[in-house]
């Protein structure tokens, strides 16, 4: 019974780690494209049209 809980916990840790790495990667890509990471979205400053 204890092994099932450990396997479930290990699976949950893997899922959280993968999600965290995806978010870190997305933040890096956003930064490379000169955007700002705000509340889970990459936001770009709009340039005024001349």
C-alpha cells in the first residue's frame, strides 16, 4: 500500500517539475523576444504608429 502512494507522489513531482521547466523556458523565450512576462503571458510594448 505504501508503494502505491510513493509512486503517485513521484509521478506528481515529475509532472510539477516538467510544468515548471516549461514555464521557465517560456519566460526565457519571451525575454529573448524583448517581451515582458506578466501573469503567465508574454506582453510586448506597443509602438505608436506614425
